[in-house]
C-alpha cells in the first residue's frame, strides 16, 4: 500500500470536511448556485477520496491473504 497516497487522500477528506463546515451555508444551497456547486464538488471529491482509500485497503488485505 502506498502510504503517501493514503495520507494524501485522508488529508483531502479532512480538508474537505473542514471547508464545508467553515464555508458551506446549508440555508443558501437552494437559492445560491455557487454555494450548491461548491458543496457538491467538495462532497464529490471527498467521497471519491474515501472510495480510493477503501480500495487501497481492500487491495492490501487481499495481497496479504494470498
């Protein structure tokens, strides 16, 4: 498992959550397309990073098993 890549993905998830907590205004998502686009993109990239982390972990477990 590439520990550097894993750390990078985990940092991206943490940074994304931090950005959403600081900058996203839930009440404005319906009325403000910029807020909606920001929140959507940030969530999508964080979810993709989580999927990538999960895939790395599954691959590492499988490589140890056989």
